[in-house]
């Protein structure tokens, strides 16, 4: 049954042709019953009209506007040839409905006007002699109502189809917008992961390089110090691998959670461990906390940690030998202040231009992005007395 229904939907002209044949057969049978009262000359005028009215039904959906014009022409021909209303005139109702539902707007208006005026014109052309004025008016109204209903139903169907088409268009547009938002979210997540990987790799690898150089230098003269440096390299490498697994696990849906390997993001309390790690790698760091520590939003915690991490990494990379650094965390009433300074030779000039770049598209640009995401401010540049200075102010909000 479903296949038959689908077939009929794909071939509407076949359905219309079937009903056109039914209308033609019924109309012909009705004419046969009136053959004795009507002359052969009158019958010769009627049958071509019946055939053409049936054709209007057959092609109503394929050529709605042309079939409307044909139906109007056939109505005029009936008036001219004195052919009274026949059963086949039902095709006029059908074409009015069809044009109102699927035709052009001009054709819909023409169908409405023609339908509303057809009954009046027919009553004037063939008045009922035994009926008074009131009776004729009642007949006109009775015959006009079907045309009005046919047009209203067709126009309502047009409106409904337009509404569903609008809904489909809106759904398609929303789907495209969701896809675009998903792509933006993926790009943002990739950028975040890239920043995290840069911070993790740059910091830990720089520590490992410094320790490896120190171990190679004292390998023959101080084996104990070389062994300690190798242990630092080993622990630093494990820490870097653990953080990289955590970050790359984001690219695999739920893997890090299913495996039970979720690692919390670094926070302000871990800055002291970071400083100790730097001291162990040979970089003297003076670390101080001023004000009363308080809970911070996780985004601010991570931003503060990464700024200090990146600043100390740049100190090791660009500060030169015998460089010292200082880290200050200041808790204000309305913000957290970070100040990281060193007394080395400072970073290259291009590192400070328009946010800076360390050759890989991150560095100070990544710092500024992080600070901007939490609504803070960042100032970075050479110190007047030599060295490099990074100052950041992060807004303090109550932790959720």
C-alpha cells in the first residue's frame, strides 16, 4: 500500500488523468439521458466542451495557469453558444482550487475573481423564469459559495506549504550555524591545546636541556652532581609526558576520564613547586606572596601559573648566564597581581613587538590571549636597568 501511495505522489498527472476520465464518463452519461430533449446540433456543441473541461482536470497540476485560461475561455464559450451549466463544469471548481494552491499570484487573483463572478453571469444569462429576484439572488449566493470555498482551501494550502518551507529553510540554516559554531569551537580548542603544549614543552624541555648541559660538564669531576641532574631530567620528562597525555587525551572523547588518568589543571599553589623546579635547574628565583591568599576561579589559577611558567622559561632561554629572577604574587582587593623580573640581557626586540613571538607563534602572544580571556591586563618589556619584566593584573572573582 505504501508503494502505491509513493507511486501516486511521484506521478500526480496520472491521478489527475484518472479523475478527468471519470468526470468525462459521468458527464457523457448525463448528456445521454438528455439526448431526446436536446437536438443533435446542441449535442455537437456540448461534447467538445466536455472533453476540454476534462482536459483542464487532467493537466491542472502540470499547467495550472494555462488550464485556468482555458477554463475561462470555455466558460465564455458556454455563454456564447448557449450551453447551460453541465456536470463537467465541476472542473472550474477544481482549477480554482489548484491555481489558488500552486499557481502564480496573478492567476490566483484571476481565479478568485472569475469564480466569484461566474454564478452571477450564469444567472443573468439563464435566469429562472418562475423565480423572483430574491430567489435568483439566493441561487447566485448558493452557487458562489463553492467557488469561494475552493479558493480559500487552495490558498490555505499554499500558506501551509510556505510555512513548512520556511521551517525547513530555518532548520537548514540553524544546522549550518551549528556546524559553523562547532568548527569555531574545535579551532578554539585546538588553539588552547597548542598553547598548553607550548607552555608544557617549552618549560620542561628547557629545564632538561640545562640539566643535561650541567651533567655533561661535571660528569667526570662530580659524578654525584651529574647523577642528580639526570634524576631531575628523568622526573621533568615524566612530568612533561604526563601533562602531554592529559592534553592530547582531550582529542580522544572521554578517554582520559575512562582510564582514570584525569589530572587537575595547574593552579596558583603549584607556582611554588614550579619555582623550586627552576631553582633545581640552576636558575635562582626569589619568590614572594603578598596579601591574603584566597580562592580563585580555575581560569585565573591556570592563567597565573602559565604566565609565571612562560616568563621563567623565557628567562632561561634569553637571560644568559648568571641570571637571577624574582616572582611576586600580590593579592589585591579586586585583583591578583603578577610580577616576574630577571636581571639578564633581556629578550630579543622582536619578542616584544605587537604581543611578541618566539618563532613558533606563541610566547607573549599566548600570554596576552590567556590574560584577555579572563579580562586582565598584561605589560611586558625590557627593564630600565637591564633584564626583562612581565607584569599582569588578573581580576579576582569569587570562586564558583
